C-alpha cells in the first residue's frame, strides 16, 4: 500500500496531478486525462469527470470501492448500468461527483498489478505517434534510459471504445504481458488515445510520463534522418538486467 494516511496520499495525488497538468509539459489540457491512487486493499481515489488536473482540488477526487466497481467486468452492461454502478461504487454516498469514465480501468490495474499511483494523459508528442499508421513503432526501445524508467516492454492497446470495453481489453493485455515478461508493466500506450503510467509512487508516474514523451519525440525525429535504429532484444535485456541499472532504477521510484 502507499505509505501514509488517506489524507496524505490524496495530497500526494493532488500534487502529482497538478504537475502533470502544467501546460508546458503538454501532457493534457482542459479536462483531459485522469489520475488515481490506491488507499488500501479495496479503495482508491480517482479523478471526478470533467476536472482539470492543473487546478484540481480535494473535491475533484472520488473515493471508490474497487470490489464494487469491478463487478462491471463480470457481465454485459449498458451505458446506463455503467453509470449506475459507478455511482454505487462511491464510498461516501453523500458525494455527488461523477467518477471518471475510466474508473473501471483504474480499478482493474489496482486489482491485477502492484500499482499505487496511476497517471493517464494524452501527451501531444505521444499521440503524434499513437494517431499515426506506425503507432506500434512506439514499442521499440531507442535509449537505455527509456528502458530503465519505462520498463523492459510496454503494453500496447489497439483502439478500443473508452470505458468498460477498454477496461476489459486492458485486463486481457496486462495479463498477457505478465505471462510473457514475468513482471509488472509500467507503461501502457493506447492507440489513438494516449498514455498510462503505472507507478509504485507518484514520482515514478511523473518520471514515466516524462520519459515516454522524450521517447516519442526522439522516435518522431528519427523519421527525418533515415528512421529509428531500435535497440536489439539482447541489448534491451542487458540494460534491463544490469545491476548498476537496477540501482539507477531504484532512484527513480
């Protein structure tokens, strides 16, 4: 679990959200994106729909019961069913704010990974790749630092309708990733949509988001000078498993 009280974790989430929402970072604008933080084995805070992360305050987050909201994964549900269950999943019945449409997705990531903080953004640089016909190129590693911060590999999600359909596709792809790599994903790219940074701390979410933007900008630039020179699988594995890189990685969490 994240260290600290519910209040201190929420304050950390607010600070992370403000940082991600800073305009110069070009991660998101207006009411885009969403963030969340795990509180305990069943509850997590998630952004309420429509809030701007740059200015979000305490009332902009909703405390959700994961066990309640994940019932949506078990059976077919209409849009009306999703809206009703999202409302019923609020821990405090006096809260009227509507949880983000991606609340089920956040809950699923807390259920199936070791995530403690999650940041979902729509970075301009990342979406320049994700909205192109070569979006899967973003999975190729170009720099050792990107491997250290963002992980040995990333989850790629073909375009899927946001909300419950996307949550179900993410569960499937995350389980496939864990089976293949034997570890947790840190970076998830959504075609024609954006980026999920899956962290064990708020700082890790911020670092992953920043490095993913750098990676996307470098990748886009390579096409002007002959195309990307991706690192080989052996080079990738070497960087990921080197003891000195593990020490560096521990400093970025």
